[in-house]
C-alpha cells in the first residue's frame, strides 16, 4: 500500500535518474562539441598552411621574372634574348625534373639511406577530391619546394652568360635540378645527416644560394672568361644593356624574397606562426635595405662614385645573408647581417677580376659568398646553432657541389662542347644561337 512518503521516495528516485540522464547527455554534448572544435581548428590550420605554401610559392616563382630581368639588364644588348630564353627554359626544366625525381630524392625515405639521399620514385599526391594526411597539402609543398629548385639554376645562368651554348647549359640544368640540388637538400631539409648534426639553414643561404653559387663558380672556371674581358693584366668593363631592367629585376627579386623566407616558416595556422611570418618579413626587408646603404657608402668612400649595379647587388646580398636565419635576429641585427652582405659585394667583385673569374651579373659574391656569411652568422642570434657545425655544413655543400658540377661540366666540355666560337661570341648569342634579337633595330 503506497503512502505519501512512498510516493515522495519514488519521485525523488525519478528525479535523480532524470538528473543523471541529463548529465550524461550534457557530457556527450560537451565531448562532441570539443571534438568538433578540434576538427575545425585542424582544418583551418591545414587550409592556412596550404595557402602559405601556395602564396609563398607563387612569390618565389615571380623571382624567375626577377632573375630574367636582372640578367637581361646586365648582359650586353646582343645577348638579351638568350638570357630570357635560358630563364624560361630552366624554370620549365626544374619543374619537370623536380616532379620526375627531385622531390622524392629530397624528401622520401632519406632516413632509410643513411640520411644522404632519398628515393628515386616520383612522389604522387592524392587524387582529386582526396585530402592527404598532415598539416598541409602535399601538392602545395611540392610547388613551394620546386620554385626553390628553379632558383638554384637561375643563379648559374647569370654567371656564365654571353659565352655558353644553349643546349649544354640546359643539360646541366637537368642534372642540377633533378639530382645535385635535391640530394644536397635532403641532407638538411629532408631530415638527413646534417639535420641530425644540428646544422641550421632556415630558408637556404647555403642549400639554395651557395649550392647555386658553387655550381656557377665551377662552371665559370671551366668555361673561361669572355673574350676581351681580361687583356694584358687589365680588366675591361663590359656594361650591360639596361640599368632600368636590372633595377626592375632587383625589385622583383626583393618582393619574391618575402615568399622565399616567409613561406619557409612552414606554418601559418595560429597566432604564434602568423607573428613569426610577420617578423621574418620585417627582417628580410631590413637586411636588404642594409645591404644597399652599406654598399653605397663604401662605393662613395672608396671610389668617390656610387655604381648602381653595386647598390642592386648590395640589396640581393643582404637578402641572401638573412635567408639562413630571418626569424631570430632583432631589427638592428638584421640590418647588420644584411649590411655585411653589402660589404662582401663591394670587395668581392674586384677580387674576382683579379683572379680573372668572369661573373657577368655578380652572382658569386651575392649568392655564394653572402650565402656563406649568412650561414656562418646564424649562431649569433640562434642558440640552437654553433659555428663548428655551420662550418661543417658549408664545407660539405661546397665539396659535393664542386665535385658533382665539375664532373658534369667536364663531360659536357669534352663531348659536345660548352663554349660558343669566338665568331659567335663576337656577333652575340641572340643571332648566333637562337636567331632572335632582343633589340633588332640596334643591329
């Protein structure tokens, strides 16, 4: 027989059960909400990081136009078309070779081969509509890394301009972009042996610029200087065709460098990374400005006149110098690092002439020597680096690139030849090699 107290007890039990059920439902809702928020956050980071790669990649791709304009301005009028052709060709070759073999050599299974080389199989990204695992689209990463590869070849193009045959040069680009650069890159960016040793190179002062610089220097030594450049112990200047074009090229390269260095942060999906990318932009800009100003002041002090080409190369040397570590320096230190790059240019250009090394656009001082300086300077601001390891990395890249490049250049020289005839060099490669003059009215 139910009493009032029994009814009260039943109601209490029912209320307790209802409370438990509501609590369980709330727990399930909170857990689901948390999971949904985490998934949304991960998706947003994936999209942001992918956009960073794509935007950084097309900025670096635009640097190909910068190299083309810089070289077109610094070579003589009779060789401008050749430089334009070489630059669009080398970019295309780099794209195909980096897909065929380069990307896999640089990033796939490097740990399985002792940290020295990756796989030879082409890397295949997901099919349309599929999303790969990880924090960014693998196709966007391939594109970003490919334009770095093309930059390495652009460095070589300017140094050996005005006297090299077209097809041997392009064959060298095939080997450089498909094998030499990717193998070298795997040592650090592919988590290879130099990464394990603690070598630091944020965006490629050594991996990109010095590798390109060593290949260019090796080519210049084997190819020889232009006719009439060094006669009876004297150096005869060979002014380029267009200072405005060279200046435009420099500004394009300066712009592209924000993608070069900023994109190398590799992440943009949270406040900290966004802040770091912004800091990299500022340091990159300050270093370039420091290179310009220091080069100008030195030129005025030493020669009483400011050579505009030195100012242009001062900017580029400042950019190369900061590329090894654009994140950790403060603003003043970024200016100092870039300014020392400007000093290197002013003193290295005449030094090369003393050794009769004919570098048409000044790529060896800018990319090789400033790249070495920037890589060595990393421990000044980055506590994870030390000078001994940095020197070891610099030396390793020098030895590998010189030996590999020399082997390719020498094989080309003794087989199909790499240098045009004296007659073709005299009339210009636009007429002799490709039959299209950049400025036909001048002829």
